[in-house]
C-alpha cells in the first residue's frame, strides 16, 4: 500500500539538513525510508485521510505540475487516477472538495492544475499535493494537503461590482435577434418576455419596426467580465405605436412586482404564454386533425418548442390532476380560483416532487415539453377553462392584478422621477455607445 510523504515544511527542513551535512563532511549522506524499527510496507492504513510517515532525509521529492483537461465521460476520480494519483488520496481530496463544490458540475474542457510529488521509489505513485481549478468566473478553488495530514479546500472569490445596464432595439426579423444584437443577455430577455406575457401574444402582436428597451442590474468582475444579471428595473415595448411600460416596485406587502405609471400591476390571473421562446403552432378553433385526418374542434392553443423546454404555471393555484390522461398524454390541470383552471398536455415529464393538491406559484416550472399521447411532435397543448368550459387562451378576458391605492400609490409615484432620470441617462449613454461603434 502507498505511503504519504511528510508535509512540505518537513521536507524542506530535511533538505537543508542534508545540504549542511554534505558541506561539512564533503560527501552526501543517504538515509532510508522510516526509522530503523519501521517497516513502511506495514504502516497503519486505517485512516483514509491521513498519510503521514517519514520520508527520505537526504533529498527532496520533485514537485511536478500538470494541467489536465476534463474529457467526455470523466469523473474527478477518473481524472485523478489516470494521472497516477493513488485512489486513497484521490478519495480524500474529493471528500474535501465536496464541502465547497459539487464535482458532478465539472464541464467538458474544464482545466484542472495538479501538483504532484514524485516519490523516491519509482514503483510508488506520485503524491497529490494540491489540485486547483476555476469553478466559475468568480471562484477559484484549491484543495491542498496540509501539515495536519489531511486535505483542505480553499475558495477565493473575486470582488464584484454592481451596476445598471441598459439595452434597446428595433425589431426586424424577431425579438430574439434584435435583443441579442442589442447586447441583452438571454436570461434578461426571458425575464422581459415573462413580464409582458400577460399582455402580449409574442407570435401575433410583434411586428417589424416595433421597439423595446430594458434597464436591469448586472454584476461584473474588476476586469469587466459579466458574471450575473439581476432584476429588471424597467421594461417597455412599443407595439404598433402603442407603448407598454412597467416599473419594478415593492409595496408594503413585500411582493415585488411590475406596475404601469398608474399603479396597475402587469399581472393578470393567468399568463397567456406559459412557455418562453415557443412558437404558436396551432390556435383555438376548428382544424383538420393532424393524426385523425378529419375536421375537429381544437379547444386549446399549441406551442411548439424543443423537447425538454420548461413549462410554467400560468397562475397561482392548486394541482387537481397530474398523471397520464388518454390522448393528452402526460397532463396537469391547475385550479386557480372558483372560475378558472388551466391544463397542460403532451408533457415529456413533470417537475420532480409535484403531486395532486400541491400549491403552485405563477411562473413556477411544472413540467417539460414533450410529445406524449396523441401528438405529432414536441409541443404544449394549453387550455384555459372558465367555469368548466374551454376558452381561447389568446382572447379570454382575464381579471387584472393588484392596483396600488392611497398612500401606496403616492409612494410609487414619488419614486418614479428618480427612476425616469436613471432611464434617461442610460438611454443617452446607450445612444452614445451605438454612435461610437458605427
């Protein structure tokens, strides 16, 4: 069984002692592994995290640094052992790492730096002194062998700078392309779509020449690397000449929401589009059924999207059906109040942990796009039921959300001038940057 060299401080002391003896005596003194009464082959191996035994006193083991890349099929254990690290040491190092990082999050192509100590005995595997890697743009993690005879994980984090970011554009072929061209992160675009999904049918209402703008939080490292985006502070869309603008505000209830200038919440009882980035593939009404081949009433709206795309709950409510439901395939129905229910069909699967009777929040993921049941391809069949009857999700008139009143409305109105000023400055800066880049 492999034995662990002494901690590095002890090795350095041993080397200095050897050099001193060589200078005095004119020749090198060579020691043996262990003391005269120690047999290294019978050293106690009961501990999986301690490897301390004496090392050669006459020379320091060489320290080798290797940069290794994660390949398809690699686990951290596999990565270490194929670089000759003993399994016991690899296990101990991984155990220490799991306190600060999940090794299953490793990505193909990710780089790890290994520091290995070559043993005097060429038949013995090299000892793992440390491993380090960049976990994300902010965190660098090092697992090192300490003088205590165990591995310890250390995390270093870069300081982040928070600021406002602004993006605006004119829609040409699609909102997505216009947003990407404007430098708006996809996560921010999805949040913006979610805000407007109560009012906008993104398949029918978006026209060439429509405009949008958004002000949002972001965090960057000192070198300017974007690490994460935060909440949207303000978002506006001008569709066929009509402007919709919403401001983030937290009333006394503590629930942050988006309100127009009159204090009306953007939220409705239900979202019209419960899937981000989906394509409206079939509307409500009579159609020739793609499988049955005859004209049949289509009592819902179909949204086509790649298999596995998350499906959101259209509103707060309670699940009153979840499971297989004939030609609907995997199916969920949510009761929102005494009047409205929504149904979701052909799902590939449900979010883990959901059961009948579970309470759901608006926008919460409930399942994933699939093609179960009577279906020709991956899509969501979405229904809105009003008093038990299916209604067109795109045209049904839905009750409005919260309306600020009294002192709450006054506080909201008092906060708008400062926010308008911030938007104006961001808008001017964005115009200047665009002019300089042309």
